[in-house]
C-alpha cells in the first residue's frame, strides 16, 4: 500500500431533491453509487463518461467541498488519503481538520472564467494559498508567484493584471499555477480543457504532463473526451449513471474496451480522415435514463445491444477481462 496515494472505497453521494411550498425533501439523486478505485503516486487516473454521470461529484468529494456548497447532501464510504503521517479519511472531515490538508490536495476547476476572482489581480490569486498555508515573507511569495507564472508559460509582469485581461487558455494556466503554489501531492483536474479551443487544449495537456514529470505530481483527470483521457492517463476509469463500469490500463480500455458502453465511447471518437471506414461505429439507441429513477440491475441495460433479461436483476460487479482491465459486464 506504500505506493497508493488515494484510496476511494464504496463512495456513495446523494443529492437532495426539494419540492413543495415549504421546500421539503421529496427525493434524492444518487449521483455516485458505490464507487471504488485507487490512485498510485505519480500516476494519472483518467475519469471519463457522459455529462451527469458523477465525475465532477467524485472530484468535489475528494477535495471535500460538497457539504459546504450543497445543504442536505448525503455521503457514504471512505476517501483515504495516505500521507507520511498516516492515512486520513477526507470524506466528512471537519473544516478545521481539512484545512491543513488543502495544501496537499488541490483542484483545477473546469471553467477558467468563473473560477478566478475578477476583483483580484492574477498575482493576488496565486499568492492567496501561499499566505494561508505557508510562512513565507512577502518577498519570498512574490518570487514564488513570478516563478509559477513563468513555469506555466506566462510572464511575471502579468501578475498585476486582472483575469478579464487574459484569454481562456491563459486563465486556465493561472488556475494551474494557483494549484501548484503550495506543492500539492494530488491535483484533481476537473475537465480542465473542456472550455478551451482545440488548439489551446493540447498546450494545456502538454503543460500538465511536463509539470508531472518535473514535480512528480499525481493527477485525477476528469473529462468526457476519451481521446484526451487516453493521451494523458496511465489508467482509465469509465463511469455511467453514477456507477464505475470499467477500469484498467489506458491502452487496454481505449484499444480493447470490454464494456459495451466503453466500446460505444471509443467508436464515437472523431477521426481526422473523412474517408475512413466508420461501418463499425456503435450507435446507442434511446436516451440516458434520469438519475432520479435509474433502471434496476445494470443501469446501462436500457441502451445496451447485449442486454438480456437477467441484466435487470442484479448490479454487475467488476470482473477481470482478457485485456487486463476489469469491467462490470458478465456478457463480454
């Protein structure tokens, strides 16, 4: 276990649904349903799936910000962060006990436009975690901010500018610099390139990889683009309607997907050659079910081309497949 940095065990997250004149709780949405995985030190685990499948919920659960932002949320399971001083369960950790760990677990948010305070200069934004988590002098913090800006491809002179003076890609670089400020061990990248142009996406991805090689970082990389996840990740975990349906080495999941849903995701990846043969493309029928009323048994059975009657009886567990990955489908 010495090489395991993060261990998620049976994580379940339920959002409350409020209704009526008095706004009482009338139901709940099981956004994450009994999910378990581990992340080794220095690796990148890619978390992929359709919008609404629970990826961002897992990311926010790991950094323990759900209770502060969503009243009445229900969380179960364990999120064990293994430090030099021992293991800590981040799930439900009080704010006073979580604060010292913020320096070790940082997050890069999806939207570079709303994740930066428009009233603060870029230098102040990057300097904020240094003021909170370190005892550096003002001059030391200033030098650190300048170094971080240079490291992410910006100029130290730009520290006095405000976020609105930067492009989307530059703002995301500022967000990366802020996450790196306090030398974290784990960085949660919550769809860090989805709001950027394709040409800028590759620049940010390459920057993240260079920083990982240089600083020995560990990433949980959340995205919906399987080709991007394959490029940056050592392992890939595929989610569908709150369930983890496949996990394994990046090449195994991308080149030899075992679960029918993973196969559909791979076949939907755009190909640069317009004359390429797409006859093997798998088209899913029907709409994704609502999380308020998930299908019984396997949640994917209503859209699965291999579905049988027994698929409605029990939720399939992850099983080892020929490619070395594990998939939650007994029919493949």
